[in-house]
């Protein structure tokens, strides 16, 4: 009797492991997006427009002007802390582009800023996943939405 169940148990274990691997890759995209946005905000808080532009893909002249203005105006001392994060591409199964609303502060200066970051996710939950930052907005109202 056990010999008849053994192939069934083996198939169930393989299916479980395959589903777990796919879910882990899909869920890790959330962390990758947040890490990229955090790195972008750190460059902004340092006043480093060049580093910001290096992280934004397809940034046109208007986008570059916003980045340079933000880097000057939002320069802060201390580490960047994300206070609120609302991803417009959250848990997308396939490719998606959306606005991520992020509220952040500098731990030394305590001023909360809210901005929108345009994010594009590529791939699918089965294929290679990618996260690309396209642009960042000027600060918006603290209660505002993207």
C-alpha cells in the first residue's frame, strides 16, 4: 500500500516546492521595488541629482528639471526613513506601470515629504521579474494622492 502512495507523495512535494519558489520570486519583487525607491530618495536627500538621474530610466527634459529642483530643495541631513508606501504596481502578476506614493522623512530633520514615483515592473510571476523607476514627482500635499 505504501508503495502505491510513494509516487503520489513525491509529486505533491515537487508541486509544493515549485509553487513555493514561484511565490517567493513574485513576493520578492515588492522588496526590490521598495529598495530602489529608497535608494532614489537617499540620493535626493543627499542633493545628488546625478545619482537620481542614474536610477531613472527614460527621464526627459521636464523630468530632469524636476529631479534637479528636488535635489536642491529636498536636501536633508540624516538617514531617509520611509513612513508610508503605497505601490501602484503592488502584487502585479505581469508587467505593470503605476504610481507609488511614498511619504518619507529624514531622521535628523523630521520633515515629512510625500512624492510619487512612476514604477514599471516587467516579466511575469513565472518569468524573470524587473523593476524600473521612470520618474519622481515634486512634493505633493501630505494628504494628496498620485
